[in-house]
C-alpha cells in the first residue's frame, strides 16, 4: 500500500496529497505499519524544513502511537482470554467441592457409624479419608480444564511492562501429565529451516525477522537473551524506538505462528528485560541429535567397538542433509556454527571412508569420498582415496581422470598445484596402466 505521493511533486502538493490519502490504517497489519514508518523516517532524512517534512514528522509520531496501541490491544485481549479461561477452571473446582459437600456424611451420621464399630477414629484419619475421596473427583473434573502449567505466561507480553502472574490455585493442587500436555517442537537446521509442532509443519513462518528470531532463540534456548541484544543483532541500523517496535512485532508474529488452536501455551516468554523459549517446551533439534551421535560414536571408538561406532557415525551423516541454515549463507551470526558442523561432517565422512576402505567395501568408499569432495572440493586426501579405489577396481582410467579433476579444482579454487603425494600416486597408477597395456599386447 503506497500512501505517499510521488517524489517529483512539490512539497506543498505532497502535503495536500498526503492529507487526501484514504483512511485504511485499520486494515494494516503490524509488519506493514513498521515498514511504513521506516519508509517515512528514511524520507525525512533528506528533507529540509518544509510542509512535507512537518507532515511526515507528525505522521511518524502518530504512527508509532498507533502501533503501540495495536500491540497494547493484543496484549489485553490475551489477558482477558486467559483470565476468562482461568476463571472457568476455578468455577469448576468450586462446583466439585460443593458437590462433595452435598454428598458427604454429616457429623452425626459419622458418629453413628463410629458407635457401631466401637472405635474412635482420630481427626487426622477422618481428614485423610475425606482427602482420598475428594482427590479423584477433583482430578476428573479439573484435569481437562486447565491444560497449561500454572507458570504459563501471557501469549502476548508488552516488553515495557512487568509480567502479570496468574492467580494462585493453592486451594487444590492440580496434577498434570507433562509428557502429554506440553507441546513438542521438532526443529531442523540442516538445509532449509523447518519447525514441526506436535508433528505438524508450521507453515506460517515466512522469511521475516520473526523466523530469524525463532532460529536465534532456539539455538540459545538455555539462556535468556536481553532485549537490547536482539535489537542490536536484527535491527542494527534502526534507532532504539524503531528497533523496539520491530522486535515487538516480530515476537507477536512469532507467537501467532507457534500458537496451537487447542492451547494458549506461551512459547516465547519475556521477563526482566529478556526473551527466552519457554523452558517447559519439549524441543528436539537435528543439530543436537547429530552431535549426540558423534559423541556416542567417539566413545564407542575409544573402547574399540569400531562397528558400533560406525553405526553412530552413519546416523549422524544421515541427518546432515545440507549445510547448517543453507538459506542464510550470508548471515554472519550463523557462519561459525555452519563451519563447525561442516568440519564434523567431513571428519565423520573421513572415518567412514577409512573403515570402508579397510573392509574392501570400495563402492561404499567411493560414495563417501564423493560426498567429501562435494563439500570440500580441494580435499586431496579424498581425491587420492578415490584414485586408489578406482585402481583397485581395475578402473585406472577413472583414477587418472580423478587426478585431473583434483588438479583443476586446486588450481581454480586455491591457485595451488597437487601435492607430491598426489602426483606420486598418479604416476604409480599411470605406470600400472602402461604395464597392463604392454602385457595385453604381448599376450595378443
């Protein structure tokens, strides 16, 4: 939506055109409004004092207030829904208690029963019996009412205000089966970033900052990230107010995307000026499972359980579908992790290559080393291993071709010549090929 007049008209006519812009802000989303405010600020930087600049400055101020009000409305709407849901749970608890009061024995009836038995139970025994009778009833009526932990925070939280704590439920202690009630997230960082909530792909994550924010929060989910750190990382060129507004909108959009229709569980929390992933979330991340297999394989290898270690390495390699966050190759913050996982991947492939070569599984060894070269085109060891495999399979022409492939790659990518070891292997295979031809000619 373009609400600004063309730049080639005068300031006076621009002001007049701005005033005649139709009122359609009520249909504008938070992200669109943020983009509009940024565009307005960018235009004011190149303007001198004029009617247009005055109008733009005022539009920016009003727009910021409008955005804050939208976020405030979302915040209070969620608080209302949460309080309403919580109140329904309390009403059900009271209903259960009053039902129990209606059906419980009056004191005189209890005394009659006591006289028949000749025993005199203590007050503690009577209380325990009553508690054991009430607890199952409470669980039946209440277990489906409050399906989030008592520490669940509001779905939308204004960054500038303290987090309101939910009302106490100390009257009756509720038991929750967290394994069944808490949501699960399966996160994939290798290749394209994907998130599944309880097995269902979340397709509302666009290429916006909300998606980038989720990546960062998941990777750092063991700690709380200060708001200012996120502002500096994702909006370094914005002023403080603009960066904060962008962060608020990104968090709001992220919560909307993660939210399940069946639950108001808060995935993203804010406390003491910091954001973090809800610690109650059950999250499985492919990069972490990858490293678990690597460490398990290393432990088994150290104990000389080579076959079992290789199985762990193969599982890790299968998880590495592509580079870490392959869609964000130019983001500085992911570069270090990308190189870390690539190093581990190539290291595992090297271990598999050595194992297959020793086991004379030459076809498997060839496949592994081709994977290495696809990631590290200049890996001479992988090129030599391919040459050796082809030679052992009596495919010396392929071995010699691999040498030329390695030479071209080294020259093009690194402006280097092949090492003496690689050249020596080439000459050896070349000599074997010549000798083989001579033998064939003598036989003929």
